[in-house]
C-alpha cells in the first residue's frame, strides 16, 4: 500500500461556477482538489459536514476532484475557504486513522491465518505419524 498524501484544495474552477436556479441568488462553486479522493475518504468527508455555516445550512459535496459548495454571491468566501480547508484536514486525519486501523486489522488477519496454517501443519504431521499397517 502506498503512502497516503494529504488531499488539499488547490483552487477554484472558475469555468465550473454555475447557477442551478436562475430565480435564486445561489451558485455552485467547485473548489479543485489535488487528486481524486479514495471512496473511503469521500465517505469520511461527507460525515464531517458541519451542521451550519454562517447560521444557515450550506450544502457541499464531492464531485470527482472537486468539492462543490452551494453559496450566495455575498458569502464570506475567505471564511468559507478556511472552513473547507479545516474540513479537508480533518478528513485527511480521519482517513489516516482509517488506514491505520485497516492495516492493523490486516496484520491481525495475517497472523491468525499463519496460526491456523501452523496448527493445520502440526495436525497433518501428527496424522502422518499414524501407522496403518
């Protein structure tokens, strides 16, 4: 397994900014990530979603190499960016914990498999010593 490199926000995809509803002053703003996150990272990211930003619920979601944020034109984007950076950092930390737990689980499984194999070999050796003549 290769070493996990932190996922970071590396910019905004200006050509990707869209207005999902012309009747509302809301925009979907794609923040570009440094790489496509693994599925487990994406699940953790979804679980780290804060309940409220600026007293209002704001949606954000992963879309490939982007975190898309549903925002108003007048939002404080510096604060929004800080919140996203913090959320991405927390997700990276939790993903590392997940990877460590998975590695520990795999080591335990490997050790258990080795013990079973040794027991099986010992049994086979004992059974081969039986005399059937």
